C-alpha cells in the first residue's frame, strides 16, 4: 500500500486500461471516463498496449487528445481485470506506481471471486466494483472494503442510422441479442435466445418475425461457433447475423433499430447490453439474476424466471463449485410475444427504463459518486 507524499487534487488523475479497444473492458473504461468528465474532471488516459489507435474515428475524437504516456504520481484508476495486473504493471514505471494511490476497477461474473486473483488485487490501495453482485464477490474474497461504482450509460449518437443501413427488414418484428465468444458462450447463452425465438416462430408462423444475433470473437472452427451457425441456418433466413467489427456509433444505432433486446444470460457482472438497450428506449427481456438487477426490475423490464444450477466443467474460468442461473426459455418466449402483441405496454415500460438509466446510471450522477470516492482515497 502506498500514499502520496504531497497534497494534491484530482487534476492529476490518470485512468489506465484500453480506451480504444472494441472490447468490454474498453467500454468499461470509456464509460468511467465519460462519467468523470461529466463531474468536471479531465483525467489522462494511459493506453496500456497502444494497439487500437485510429481504428474507430468516433473513439479517436472522443479520447485521443487525453492520452498520456505516464502514470500519475497522485492517483491512478486501473480499469483492468486481475489476470492483466502483472503484464500491465510490467509495462509501467514502478516508482510512479509506488508513489501514487492506485485503485483497480475490475469486472467479474460469478458469485465467488477467484482466490488466485486475490493477491493481484492486494497490490492496489482501493477496490471498486460495478454492481453489488460483483462487490459482494470481491469483498468476501479479499476481506477488504469495496466501493460500488456503477458504469455510466450514455448513448449519444454521432449520426442516426436506420434499418436499411444494417439490412434489417423494415416491417419485421426484430428480436436482438449480442455477445462476444471471448466472454464465454455458455455464460451469455445465445442458444437459449434462439430456442425462445424458435418457439415463437412455431406459435406464430405467419408473423413477420426476424432475429438479429450480433457476435464476434472465437475461433471460426470452434464447436460452439459451428453449433451456433448450424442452429441459425436451420431457421431458414429468419435469423440475421452481424459479425463484422462495428463503430461505436453503429452499435448504438443497432440497439435503437430493434423491437426487443433479449438476454437469457446465466450470469452478468454488469449487463452493459441490457443497460444500453434500456437507455435507448428498447424493450428488454432478461434473466432476473446477477449484476443487471442493480438497475432492472419488473417495472422496467420483462424478467425471466430461473433456477440456480452448477457451472459445468469448462463453461467458465474458475467456475468449479460455483452456480449460475438457468432461465425459463418457455416463459422467455412468451414474454417476447407479449412485447410483440402489446407495443403500447412495451413502449411504456421502455420509457420507464430509459428514465431509470438516466437517473441511476447517467454520467453526471455516476461521475460525482466516483469523484467523491477518489477524493476520499487521496485523503
């Protein structure tokens, strides 16, 4: 543990991680930076690997001018996971790290935090978690205080794109799910979404039903990916896939152009896709368990019942002896149908969800809470 040797303020703050990477932890960092900016701070951004500069013009415009090459000697906020700690710190100046207050803000997705990673967290002066679900896991594992700082959700668009941009049928009822194979397909559970959609197609064969599955990552020859693509092929053109890399603005517009976002996840540390859909006023059907329950309830989403089941061998890193949710697919299919048959009710719930996200996860509200914790850490 370390302490700064002089009085300072948060003008020296540096946020460390992957500000330009099109991955979950990249957006984890970006949402945190947007919140801090909304609270009046202007942190420097230390891009650990520097591999993704210039790939997305929107991200370059938003974050490129604040890139720094050095840690702060006052306060650093690391938006990285514990398994990255050794490699990240090996790239940085030991003296700067030792001089500063350093907080780590990791993600995690199961009830118990991995014991082998606890010693990695011990190198930091403070611990943050994005939801009470993750906070409880880290606090129990480390025996240390953990601050719950949510991830800000701000879905401003740089340009509006319609369905035609994405080749989505204009008059279809569109069911969407998005995931990354690197986040483990078993946890994200895309097959459950397809099964719920299949059941709906059987019940309503003449309805203009269209599913959109956005996915990335994974070996194209992996059994999971091949099984997913075979399942999609059996739906005879009713399912559209998007696998190309998309800009930040395209992703936001994609959420805006569908009728319902469905996540039958087995566990979420935060649930960014769900929060973003809610922020854009898109109705949500989701498993009623894990991190997403911090910002979601029956008033703002259609929650799917579940039972807790053991995590099977190989389904998730450090999953042995842990449990997660198995959602009720039949109920999920009926809830999707409810959104289709009651568009007015769906819009009303989506409007409440949008207000909830703006109030609870808006950048200024999150940023003020984060700044307060940072200032307290400086002492």
